[in-house]
C-alpha cells in the first residue's frame, strides 16, 4: 500500500526525489504521512483538496482487501 501512495505522489510532483511517504500503523488504522517539497505542496493537495481526497479514496478502497482502515495525511 505504501508503494501505491508513493507512486501517486511521485507522479504528481516536479521533484519526486523530495517526496517521502511514512507509514504509521495504529491498532485499527494505518496513516500514510506524505511530505513533499514546498513548491509541490499545491500539486499534491489540488484545487479545493480534490487530489488529496481522491488519493484518500483510492487508499481506503485498496485497504478493504487488508481489512484495515487506511488514510493519507499531507504534511507541510
């Protein structure tokens, strides 16, 4: 799942080498923390948060196979 988030983020940004995805596992949920270069932050969030919400939807759908909840958080 982490690789899926990395692939989505790195395909959106201009500086893919600066993109980092950290997986934080809790008891019932896995949080994928995304950090990118400051100039690429808007590209990952999108207008009105549409791209960020789309990434969250994809990750939640993919997480149903593992029977755990998952979400994406974008760090500034």
